[in-house]
C-alpha cells in the first residue's frame, strides 16, 4: 500500500497588500502557480502560507508573484513575524499632502465662497499665476505623498485588474490633466469649460491618505503576543553541576537547578528541594503552587523563594509554552468570517465606472455637437466616482467610534473587531483576575473565643515575616484595620504547610489543618464555602480559630452578567481553577454555564466547539493562559490590568480592567457598525444617483451638464457628510 506524501508548508512575506481585494488576488495568483495545492494570505501579518505536495521551485514562484504585483520573500518558520507599522509613514504623507493642499483649497474654494476674496486674488496675482501656483502645488501632492496610489494603481491598470488605487489614479489624474490643459493650453478647451480642478485632485489624495492613516492606526500589531510568549522562556539555564547552558541545548533527562526568582527553563519534574511556583500563566490561579520532589514544573513559570533541582521531561517544541505559542499563531492566522463590504464591491465598482466613463465620453464624441464635451463628461464621471467617500466611510467611523470607546474605557486594537463584537451570541469569561480581583483577600474571621481583631492580630504577628501571598493578605487586612502587630521570635516557615513563631513564651502556628495537627492540636470543622481557603491559628496545642481568604468578585461583575443576559447574550465561565471556587462565583453572579479545571487547550477546544455549533463567541480574560483563546475567539477581550501577552493577543482591551466595560464595548461595536452601514449606503447611493448625471443623462433631455467643477464639489460634499455622520459617534454615552 503506497504511503501518503508529506505535505510541504512554506511561509512568505508578501508586499503590496493594501486591502481585502489585494488579498484575494494574491491568493488567486498563488493558487495558479505550478505545484501549489493551497494558499492563504493574511493581511494583518503580511504573510502567505503555501502548501504543496512536492518541493516548490522557489525562483519561479517568486518571479510569478512579482509579475502578479505581489513580490514575496521566504520566511523562516521558527521566527515569529511582526508586520511593519505603517502608521508613522502614512501620517507623514498626510501631513505633507495637507500642507501642500491647503493653499490650493483656499485659492479655489475661497474664491467661490467669498467673491471679494476672488476679486482681490485676481487684482493681486492674475489668473495665470494663480493657476500656475495651483499646478505646482498639486503636482507636488501627486508626485510626492500621492505617489503611493500611482505606484500600485497604475500597474494594476496595466495588468487589467483595476482596484481602488486605480480609480484614485484615474480620477486625480484626469482632474490634473484637464486642469493642466486649461492652464497651459486654454485654446483647446471651450471658453465655458475653462475651469481648473487642481483642488479636487489634491483634496482627493489628502483625504484618502487620511483614511489610510486611520486604517493603519486601527490595525492591530499581530505577532507581538507570540513575541511576548517566547520572551517568557529564559535564554540560559543552570545544570545541576553548576554549569550554565543555553536553553536550546537542554535535552530530555538533563538535571537542572532552579534558583529563587528564576523562570523554569523547560517542562520537568522536581527531584530535590521545595518552593512555591507562580503558575498563573498556565492555570490562571493567583496563588503560587507548592512544589516538592515528584511535582511537575512548567517552562516559563516563575519560581518563588525556594531552590529546586528538576529533571527535564519536555524540551523545545514539546513544552507547554511552545504549544501555547503554536495555538496563538494558528488562532491569529484564522480567516475572519466577515470580509469588508467595500473591498468586495470594489471589484465590480471600479471596472463599471471605467466602462461608464468610456461609454459616455465615446457617445458624446460621436453624437454630440461639441467634441470637447466628451472630455468634460468623461472627466466629470471619473471625478464624481472617485471613491473618496467610500474610502473614508469605514476608517472615519472606526476612528470616531474607537476614540469615544477609549474615553469610555475600551480600546479596540483591531478595527475589524467592531464588525464582530456587536454580533456575538455568547460571552465567555475567565474567572481569576477577570470576574474576580485576582488576589487573595480576607473575607471572614472565625475566632473560637474573643474578638476577630485579636485573632487577626495574632495571625498577622507570625505572618509578618512570611512572603506567601496568603500571609501578605492577612497582613494587609490587619494594617487596614489599624491593628498593633506584636514582635515575634524564632520564625520558621514550612513550604506548603504554614508558619510558626514564638510569642510570650508560646508557639503560635498559622497554616493548614495538618500543620496544626502535628502538635496534637484538634482542629474543629469550620463552616465555609468551597471558594474559601482556611488558614488556622493555634497557640501551642490550643486551637484559636481560622481566617478565611478567597479571591473576591469584582464589584461590577454581577451587573455585567445581568446586562449581558438582558441583552440576549449567553454568558459562560471558563476557568482553570477548582470546581468549588468556580461554582461559587457562578452561583453568586447568576452564570448558568461554568466549566472548571480547564487547561489552555481545553478552553480553546470549548470555544471552537461553540463556534462549530454556529455561535459567535467573545472571550474575556486577563492571563497568559488566556492568550490562545483570546486569539481564537471571534472577538478576544482582555483586561487592561492583565498581562501584556493577553492584551496583545486580544482584539479589544478594557483599559479600566472592569468587566462592565464589556457591555460598553458591545454597544460601541453595534452603534459604530450601524454608522459604517449608513456611510457606505450614502457613498454608494451618491454614486448611483450622480454618475448618470455626470455622464450627461439630463443633457439628453435638454437639462444641464454636470461640469467637473460641480462634480468635484459633489465629491467633496459627500466626504464631508460621511465625516459629519461619523463624528456623531463622539457623543455616544456609556450604556
């Protein structure tokens, strides 16, 4: 029986990707290459992933893609890629274009709006110098900041695949050519049509550059989450014999030494020593986990104050951290189900406009009384159909919506998250640090006799020298109550059990039930919930009481769950914590669906299961362990108080760290998307209504001809209306 061929995968960086239609054309070009069986292009990362059954002819592949307009370079599979940040270059182009355009706009539009200003210009400079000045400034705009449109649009026209850049080139180019003829060859133009439209060309370029800047600013920086995850792994480790070695050189079975405060290099099992290890990156649990011989340690987790020796069990790509990195990479490379409407329609709109302009100009050239009218009508169609309003419809709404969202405590890292968040069916929360505060706090004090403050002061006296989070929480509560802490002697800590010290001739023990039982102290059963951690206190063999600690629920968590439920959203809880605390939090908040003890891969599997059932899922989390789920969910929402990795993997960040901001984010998404739909409806409706007029439809029945000047004004008016509509989002109030 023949063996299956091993599928070959290769990754490439791709140039000249500026919109969704570019992605579709790049994928089509890749799939047409010999030997390629599958291709996926990611606009955010500017990467293409290609699959093939046999080794690819790399030079031929690169030559073919360069001819298609998308040059490629191979990328090392092991090196995470971060796309180039285009925000700063786009801003520079916009500023330069705006500075050059402003005088042109003032000269031309000021003359129309305020006739005395026009008369002053004519007396002071004269017509030709004014036209010459506009020619020089507009040429500088097109040849400088606007060159980016020509660099992409002209080759696309020559290949017969016109796109948005192509229409910008034709519209601005037609306005510039016509105006240049009026300036230098006025005899070729009828006297009634001798108007210059330099301001239209310059303003079009400037406004679309503004739109491109807003789009670049809204785009998230993909790949930084992976970089942060990789940064958790130390570069060097220490063998048990004291020699330092690179982590990449560690082999399975090597014995390694872990010093206090160091990160674990690879996955392993403890063979010597005791300590507490912070495993929040894996479990999300805020309390460090006690480690002793036989316990498992995970690469990337942070050691506490003890020293350990452990044996490597999983290295390289087999570690838990490496698996999380792969999950984030896979999740971030997943194609979004919703493509931008403007990119889909452009493929039909641009060729249609070119056809209409050519047909209208040709018809008037053949059948019209004035041949020059054909040029005027052709230019009018191209100017009025220039997709300025369409180019601004989405980014300006995104800018206004996300700007207002930031003021309300919500940061949209990726503009396309606005398309999805308002439409989610299910909102799943992590527990620790998301719905709860993420740190232990004293919630109850149960003395056998005497006051709560007396028991708390005694426990705090012993815990004053402890570095354990529970001890620090007891100290914080004592300080908050203003209690006097007595000095103790002979302090000793036993890992995983408790602490003890001498006070007034007696030994005070603070710790677990087993720790107190070692001296014969009988610990009675203390009533409490499954979410509480009990710290018992005894003087010699006399039991004094218990201090209960838990991770308290955030004040606005219940209101958040209720608001989401009222809005028709399904709410769930996914946590790596034990079933007792998870059930307790779910019960208190009114969450019916709560799943405990979920490792990162289990959380990811649950989200994918919901998605397979047709649900659109938003996941809200704050820990490193949440990064793969945040990336895989339809919308990942991270708390600003969470880790950098979680924030970088998310689409939306709640700056305040309050879960109630989820409700605000959903409302911002819903209203912004409605605003975008209004803008797109206007932009396309305006073209559908005025392109026939520009083509001379009214003139066929004795009506007026829409001159390029009026076409430019209509184009500018449509852009102003789109911007004004988007600015309404700035008045949006929090729900």
